C-alpha cells in the first residue's frame, strides 16, 4: 500500500542537504491484538566482525531468533529439508525444538550456487502456527552439507489443545459480521436500510467468508482459531475487501483481523489484495508458442520520453499487443502482459479476472497517445525494468523466483469515478486511472517497483502484513521500488529528491510537493513511533514503514547502491521470516552483510544507519506519554470503553493475550483497585458500559451473544437478553434502562432497549425491515439514535430522540440532507451527532440540537479549515469529544485517530492529549474528563487526562 503525501519536517545530516520529508516512525507493535511475542523487539545482533558464533535469543521462546557465524556439518544424503531438520534435532539444546521432524513442515528450499535456504513451517499438534517459521541456511559442496546459520521464530511455549468447540459455519458468520462492523459500523446511512431495493442482500452478498482451517495464534500458550478469509466489496464504498480474520475456536469471537490489501497507500482510496486466482493473463504462452519470442515496439511515457516495449503480434487480433515473451523466453515461456481494464470497476478485480479485458493493442508497434494517457506504456515498460532488475542484479526469475507471469491491469475505476491507487493482489498488479490531480499510478517507476516487490516479499520472507512485520514489508517494497527508479533515472543518491516516492505522479505539483513518502527523513523510533491498532492502516504498516526504509536508504547512500542492494536482498531472501519486526530486520541485514564478507568499515556503516534511525535494543522504552494510565496492556480487539458516574469500564485479556476477555471497572480518578465484573466462563466479555452504579456488557460464546449486567457494588451476574442470530454492541446503561444495537448477518441494524423486568427488548423502530437504526446514546431517560427511514419515494437519514417516559419520538432538525449519520451523544441539554452530507469528502460535521430538535448548529463544519474526519463522539454537559483524524489530514500519512474536544457551545477546540499513538474508544467520564484506549506505547492502555492538551503544535 502506498501512503498519502505529506509535508515533512527538515532534517540535517552530515554530508547531506536538509530535506522536508515524509512521516516516519518505527513499526508499530502488533496493536491491540498483541498477536505475537515477536511484536516486541529482540536484541540487536552484535556488530563486530570477529565476534565468532552469535546466538540472538528469541523473545518469549527458547529458540534463538538468529544463529550466525557457524559452520556445522550435517549428515550426508537425503533432502535439504531433512538435513535442516536433522541439524535442529542434533542441536536440540541450542534450539529447544523437541521434534523438528514432527513439528516443522518443509515449505521451500531455494538453492543458489552452493547455498541452500530451507524454510520450515511450525505446527503445534498438527495445526499450523501463524508466522511460526524457521530458516536454515546451508552450503552444499561435493555431496556434503554445512549449516552456516539459522533464523526465524519458533514458539516453544505453546500448550493449547487443538480441538475446536466452534464450527466453521459460526466462525465464518462471526468473521463476516466483524468485517461488516469494521467497514460500516461507525455510520448509518440511507443506503443501509435493510428493505430498500434489496439492500438486505446487498450487504450479505457484498462479502463472503471462506474457512481456511485451524490456526494457532502464537500468544502465550497459544490461541486456537479458525482462519477465515473474508472477501468481496465494501457495500458502502465499493472498494475491494480482503480480510484475514482469526476467530477463537472455543468461543467464536474474532480475536484478530487485518486487511490483506497491499497497495501503494495513496490518499483517496484503498486497494485490494485479492485472491491468487489465475485469469487469462496468469497462464503461460499458448501451447504452440509464438513464432518468435516477440518484437520490439515503442511508446511514450507520461514524462514524454520514448521507450522500447516488448510486444507480441497477435495474429487473431491483427494487432501488436503488450505481451513481452522475450524476457522470460529461455527460462519459463511465461510473459509480461499489460491489460486494458479501463471501464472496469476495481471491485471486479477481487479474486477474479475481469470479464472481457484484453492486452493493450495497436495496429503498429508504436503505441500512441491513448496508451500513454491510460498509463499502459509506463506500466508495461516499468514491469520489464523491474523484472530485469531482479533478474540481472539478484538472479531472480520473476516475482516468485520461478518465472511466474507478470500481469498489470491498468485504468480501473471506482463506481465509475477515479480510482487513485495501485495494488498487488497476489497474482497481478492493478492500477487506477488517476484523476485531475494524479496520473495513473503506473506513471512512476517506483510505484511499479514497490508493488512488484510486494510479490517478491510474499514469495520469500512472507512478512505478515500487519504491525511491525507489515511495516517491514512496506519498507522493503519502498526501498527496492525507489532503488530501481533512482538507478533507471541515473539520479545520484545524494540528490535531495532521490528519496522521494511517488514524486512524479502529480499533474500540477513538483515532485517534492507530490511525493507520498521520503526515505531521507531521518526520523527515529523514539521520536516518531506511532502506536496504532489493526483497525488503522493494519497496525501502522505505512505510518511506521519509513523508519526502516530510511535506515536502508542511508545505508545505500553511504555504502554504495550495488553492495547495499545485495545485502538487503540477501537479508530478505535468506534471513527474514514472517513475524520479523524492525530489530529482527536489522539483525538479518547485519548477518547478511557478514555472509557477504563486507569490510569492517562497511559493517560500521550498516550498524550506524540503524543506530541513527533509533533501531536499537529496547527503543520503545524511550516513548513518552502525557496521559495517566488507568489500566495497562488490555490486549483486546474489537471491544470498547464505557464511563459514567465517576467510573470507567473496559475489557482486558491477560498479559500475553491468550485468555478470553473479561470486563473490569474502576474509578475515573484512578483511586482504588479495578474490579473484575464478568465471570471467567470462557466467553469473550466485551463492549461494556456503566452509569457508576452497574456495568452492562455483551458476552460472545459458541451458542450466541448475551447482554449481561452486574452491580458495581457486587452481586450476581444477570442475563438481560440473548441472540443466536445477530451481533450485539453499542451497549448503554442509565439506571433501570439498557439500550443496545443489533446487527444481523445481512447488515440489518436495529436499536432496542430493556427496562427492569422486561423479558424482551422494545425496538425503537419496531424492528421494521424498511427502517434502520443504530449508534444509540442514553441520558436523562431519553435515547438518541441514528435513523434511516423512508419518506415518500426517497430514503432519508437523521437523528431521532425517544423520551422513554412519555413515549414521544422527535426527529432532530438538520441543516442539509445527510447521506449518513455517525455516532450520537445525548446529555441533559443537547443532542450531538456526526453528519456526513458530502460522502466522498471524507469529513464530517459535528452537529448539535436542543432536546426538542430545535437550535440545530454545526459546532464543527464538514468543509473548510479545521474540518474533522470524525468517526465517533462522546459528550457530557460540559464538553463534546470527537474521535477524528487530524484536521486537513486526508492527504497525509498521519491519519490516526486523535481526540478533539469542544466546549458544549462549540468553543475552544483542542486536543485532549498530545500522545503520538492512536486514541480510540473515548468515553466521557464527567466534566471535561474522558477515558480512552491509547496505543502510543505499543500496547493498548486505558488512560485519561484531566485537562485538555491544547493544539499539540
């Protein structure tokens, strides 16, 4: 994914000009999910050249993360994988792997010259362990093998049993529901009405889940999960969707989900990492083969230069087409093809090949202006340049190393509107057609190199695309993409613009104004780490990538491009494994450099580059916060926070994240010890709320979802409501009233409430199919909620308030015609909500009305200076707090959620906290105090701050 352009701060470094550069930071820890122990940095490898054998301990495991500097013989004969596992068995005291023959399944052996690299997948009691991979490097000569080193992550502490108590069907339903909630649960629009023109099937049909089997998440003793891949189209935006969701196989709760999308990360849209479905362009050459490998043609790139294109004359079409057989002719007879996907929606590329597309064609071998404007010339030329780079410099035959076809689809749109993005989907590259500001993304070689390198990473280290490993994935794609582009342009490495990515994509801006990232930013982890959960940028894969790519770029400038590229490629191909973070990445690069026998001076250059960017042991300890911790290391995902009556309540797992979540409560002033409210019954207790007298929450188990309640003073847990057909969330409580929202598998949403003694909920909309309600808030005996409803021949969106004492319902006034309503908040004086009238703008108004619906005013406007990208809000009588991106940040990388607070009258806009990490799940605790979940330290902590922080300049 390719991140949005941003204005960057200057940096000065000896021997370099200062440059305004892009946002940077260390790779985020694996966010709220606390996925694996390797999320925390291990020890950096020693830098000394003559230090002898190095054994770098693994974090939370007895198996080293790196063993280097050895030459240990293994038994002759057998396969490389057998030899590798035999070595691990013979050195059991070093590696702590009891039965390598049973618990390590061979994945791949790559032989190059006399070297062999064996990758082994960990299995726990026969079940695959997510990211558990160990690499053994050997040399084979004259029939004898010598082990030269090992690396990777093998989890020795796994003890969980592998018997699922939840079936695949329920796991798939929960995974699809969790994806729908994350995609569209923060707003309710008129297009979400279940009965509107078949919209009930729209949401359900837009997404589907496929069970991939059982997987152990390597947290502590292990969590057994169903791995479900959810794919399809976002019913609200039309964007392709690919989610990897892991559902607890004991209770059926989605404990981890992240997007499989690997796009360039451009400002206006997201890409899609679709299925590895072979389409017409994914196969080999025709059975009879072309009469010759191809012909040379030409075309004009966006920048006006004429370039040579590898073509093929298609006799059936009578045209020269953008299919290059020549580059792969000798090795595989595969090809590089560029396809005309103009007019095709980006959603059509999801797991399938769009119908009816053909390679770009021309009557003659010289392609004209149309192919240039479509981006086809750039895409085809660039794909060849990237192939040549990997082939000539690294001896790699295509992205998979085995000559796979390289296909580029150019010109896709989004609902007929411009699609400004590019992505690798596991089988092909897809490029949007651009808009009035941006060219198609194929118009910059570094973008094409970036996307194709995602394919190389996928077929080597397989870095998991989330958190630190995902940021490392992005960093490597940036490094190699930019290296290829800089070298092709003949640009000196010390050119101030050499580190820019995407600098040539703008139609009317200079490269520095246009660039989305800059590898010359000089940021360090201690200053620019951005703690973020998986719900944002997959845990910071773009937000936090440039700290590592920046270190590599410094190394390339100081070490020399040829040697640097060889070192980094060797580290990727032979040392890195799926869950590596930044310190593991550093260790891999240093070890690869030693294997290449670089000089002592060059090794110092490499270590200095990492040191300068803060990639050193225990870097996270330098991170500071301005908030007060109420409850640390929640290790939860998909839950929320409640507050009221001077108390807070939240969900928490244990320190390694292996236990089902429990609900806790404590005083908002931080005094006293937190109280455990929920039973330890194996269910996931989430989304709690409190009014200072009782706590209410939802419990997810294998048989359904229950709403439970318990007094803060103690007493039995009561079941208020249960459902085995719908998810339940957005729980609110005030005295004898409990309100909540349900969402069924089809996306139909309804708000209900219970009063003491009620056996069944009362639905505010009567649970009518033609009305949707959601996002409730509760105060003073009134419920406010978003409502989408029919009016004549049209559907409208608004906010309604139900007075529970009188039964009166009142629609709040509006200033325009909202297309969607975000979170509501009601107090003793006002109703607040987020209003989205211009959907494509991405910003929301913060709207306020009196309780009778009059006096409607926007205390923060949807458009103009200071407009917020709001996603949630909470309010007290004194203040309203909005969870939002930073104002005017839609085209910047730093789009993490922060808390912005207004006075009740809309005055004194300012930040609640200046913490750099993600701030979510805010709940008003009274006065101007809010509590929230903060990711700044790399774990998810419940924190508070008693006074606003101001502007955070």
